[in-house]
């Protein structure tokens, strides 16, 4: 192999790696955002109507 071919192969590999990392970073950010939205939605939801009103003494 000549130096030009090695250089092109290394450049292509580097570009693939950078694009893969950028995509993973985007997916991670989206997942974190959706998780935060889910937590916020659960915190704003109405509590269960029977929660804390009754004690089950049957065993």
C-alpha cells in the first residue's frame, strides 16, 4: 500500500468514528430529555384517589 491509500483509509475511519460519536451524543441527549419530560409528567399527574385513605388489615 502506498502512503496516499493509507492516508485515505485513516481519514475515512476517523470520519466514520466522529459521525458515530456525534450520533450517539444526539441520541443520548434525546433520551435524557424524554426521561426528564416523563419525570415531570409523573410529578404533575393527579395522585391515586385511594392512596393513603385506607389501611388493609386483612392478612
